[in-house]
């Protein structure tokens, strides 16, 4: 069967007179391996790689529409230099790559001499090939501030996994589970992680019970056995009350917690001292004490089981402890890294693409920004606090910023503050596919290749260790360059050319593959390498200080927080003047900056909207399909309304806060939908530094 399936791509290539190239899709961060058919330098067809465990040949709509990227006429084609003062609508002129590299190198040298290397930071979204920039800015320039986008994504979840399990990104073994409880996690609506979504549906077909805890009746909730319509920002209360039931009724796995958990006895006492009972939680989260008790018993008695979160339980200032409480449910029941549990996956041993000798490495004189800001538990930069460093010099000045494949002016809370930040920089560089809202605020804009025009080798997002390969299949658009060529050119101007000696991508690819059981040539033929799926790593010892699952976190205690999860109310509470809670959710057809200039996806979903419960709609005069004004104490937007039954009264849900309402980008994206992020003020998790997008109260009225 595999041979026949494998032949399909070759047969299609023969029929179309095309060349088949194995690659992967990078429309969203889940990187589904693909087969791309190319004829006369153009993509004529593309499909999922049928051998890949990530997607088993399937694709999502975003991935299928992605072949438009190399032919999008609005793509950036040349390096562009700002010609007018900051604070005005950006005007740019075309320059050469040599001029661009010289301009940036001169600025970097001047900033380092005056402010030190820590005054330059780098941040990105999809983190394609960012390891090259980390070698340039980190190893050679000496900046400790190389970051990705996690604070705008699943920062609370990631911090919880690191402190509890010592693992940065566990996978979900839905296929083998019999009881799955998802907290604010909408796999089927976000339409990413295709192998996980397929496994969830197949598990449910085989009799697994799916419970979704969410204020919104999401696409995943619609497939669930039970939807638990919790009040926004109260997940931690319900999870702690479930823990209390499991402990008090002796439903926990005594052997597991004794052998492999740190701090169980203290947690038991903590639950009792704080009064975290189902009756207490009922008044907070709006879920009956009987329901909370029943769910706790079901979860503990059904094995294998899994309690999981992603973004939804975050986005509040109390999200960090909510995440820990949700994951502790797994530890109490001994449901960690076994079949059907969270899987503490092994990573493939990919090597660095370049070798920087110790003698060439610069040592930063200051700690990374997240440490200096007072967020030692943050797994990534607290993006909402970056303006403090740029505008106010706190905790120390940041004068240069590289922004790659991300659009913080659009995607971070408090747009006004973010725009002001860029206007205070001595060097702002956007490395991007489009002239985005953020690019308009920068000094210089560099055109980057899309994933169809560049190479990348990286770890795959699957249960087992995996290497996946992206190969260039078409020529770059205009003069666009992949990041590894941008770094190579900039390094030469900085006097570091010898550290980036590659002439073609295969040169650094060979270095990365030196510890992988197959060669680069074999990887190019197959598209991926996958190792065996493993379970039961907990007895081997985890990468935590104690080597155990840390129900009690010494890291939390050292940082001045309660070592056990606690519940506190979110920061912003609706009132008489602004009576509704703003929440956010994703759209299945879009993913940040990559999709919203795509005419195929915009034809399907051409603008975002806000959802409102029927009762609230009647109260405030909102009509389904009509436009409404959503107003916060800070700003207001005009957005289409959808009146729904499946949403907790007292809140609205805006889809999607990270992208619509463009005033830049391209002809397809410009002006479509509503940009909600300036409704919010700057709220940051005090523990993890996560962006708290849902800390916002609003009122609604019909649009005139």
C-alpha cells in the first residue's frame, strides 16, 4: 500500500510533466510535509506527503491556498529604505542589498559602541531559520535578546510545561486516550496540527469521551460529548476544585505521586487551606459543584486520560496558574507520558548549521531582557513590556530591533504604544514578505523569501523525534533573500564572513544532519526522517530541578510566587459602563501575516467578526449580520456581528485579534475587517510575561 501511495506523487508529476520536490508547508507553525510539483519554474500542484506521520498526506485550506505566495504581486521585492521622518506614514525608496547591509552594519556598530550589544533585540513569529540570526546577533554581536512570538501565543502553557515536566512543548497522544478534557483549546477550529486533530476525531469514534471547557461553543466543543460553558478567566478555579475532589476522595495515583511527583503532600494541604472546593468554584466559574465533582471523578477513573490547554486559558493575568492547575490533574492521576497522555516527545539531534568558535563569541554584559524585566519564569520575551525598554529605557535601553515574519503593530495589545516604540528606535528592521503595518514603522525593510523559495531543516511537531525538510521549489520573488543569505551578507559587513562560509544551502544542511541516521540526500528524497515514538520517560528522570513532576515549583518560590497554583481574579472586570468581557478566538482560514493577502482564503473568509450571545444581542440592539460598534475605555472598532446561542452571556468573542483591519500589507488585505488590539491596554502576566489579550471590558451598540 505504501508503495502505491508513494507512487501517486510520481505518477501525477509524470502526467503533468513536472518535477516532484519534497518539502513542507509553513503557512502555520505546524509544518506539514508536502510534495510540490514544479513545471517551467512554477508550482502546478502540491499535496501532502502521504508517508509523513504529521499529516498522513492531508492538507488544510490554508496550506492548499499557500501556492499563491510566490505569485502574489504585493510581495516585497527589493530592500527599501525609509525617506521620511518617523511618526509620519512611511515612505520608502528602493536600495541595493549592499546598501542595506552597509546601513544596518553601521547602525549595529554604532549602537554597540554607545549602548552595548544588549541594546539590540530580535523577535520573530514563525521562527524560520532563526538559528542563523542567533549565531550572528547572539554569538558574535553579543546580544542575549533573541526571541520568538510565544508571549502572543501559548506562553502560559509553555511555562507550565517547563516548570512541571521540564519539557518545552509536549504533544497530545489523542489516538490512545479514552478521556480528553480540553480547556479553551479549539484544535478543530484553529485548523492546525492536522495529525492531532485527526487523532482526536478517531479517538472519539472509538469511544473516547471529549469534554471541552470553554466560554464559546467552538468547533471542537461542537464535536464534544460535553461542553462546559465556563465564565472567562476562571479555568484555574475549576481545575483546582477538581484537584481537591481527586485528592479528598483518594482517586489519585498514590504510587505515581509518591515515586515521581515533588510536593504532593504540600499541594494537598494547600488545596484544603485555600478552600478550593467545588462549592467555592461554582460561584466563580458558573459551573455547578455537582458537575465539577462528576468531571473530576470521570477524569480520575477513566484511563488513559488527558487534561490539556493551549491558548484559551491564558490571555488573562491569572493564566499561568490556571495552566499549572490544568496540567497537575494529569500528574495526580499518574497520566503523564504514557499512551493516551501528554507526550514528552524526544527531539531529533539536529546540529548547528554553522560553527562559531568560543574564541569568537562575545559575552553580553547584561542579562536577557526577560530576566532584567523581572520575569525569570518567562520562556520568551514579554512582548508587551518591550516598549518600556525602547521608550523609557527600562530595565535597560533597547535601541535596535529586528522584526522577522511578525507584525507586532497589528498583533500585540495597545497598538498606540507599539507604534510609539518603533518611533523611538535608532534602528528598526523588518524582514518580511509584505510591507506590513510594522514594516511601515521601520527604518529599513528587507524582502524575505517564502517557504516555497528557501530551504530549512528543523524538528517536526509530531509525537516522535522527527526531522523535516523544506526545499526551494521556485525562484525568489524579485530580489528577496532567505534569512541565511541575509545573515551571510550582514555578517560580511560586520567582519564575520568566515563564520558563514556556505555557498549553497546544502553546505549548512550537511552540518545540521551529521547526527541524524540518514543523509541530506536521503532527506531530500523522502522529505522527513521520523524516529520511534517513546513513552514512560518519567521514571528516567525529567529535566526539572528535582528530576520529578514538580507539583511544587521551587522556581516559582525562588521568583517570589506561591510554589503551588493559586486562583486570583483576572485584572479587568466588566462594570455598569463597560458590561461585557472581550475574548478572542482564531479563524480556521487564517494565520497571522501569511494568509490575509491571499484572495482564495479571503474569498472564503474575507473579514473577521464578533460573536455575541442572543440574550446580550437583544439587550443591546445587535442584529445578526449587521455591523456593531465595540468600545472599550481606550478605543472602539466597527465590526460585523454574529448572534449565537453558544457563548456565555456577558462576553463577546472577536475573531481574530492578530490580523484583520489592515491599513498596509497588500491590495487584498488592506481595509478588510476590524483590528481589535487597540481596544486593550497593556496587561502582562505577572508570572510568565504573556500578553493578556482578554483583559478588556467593552460595551456594544449598533453601528450607525
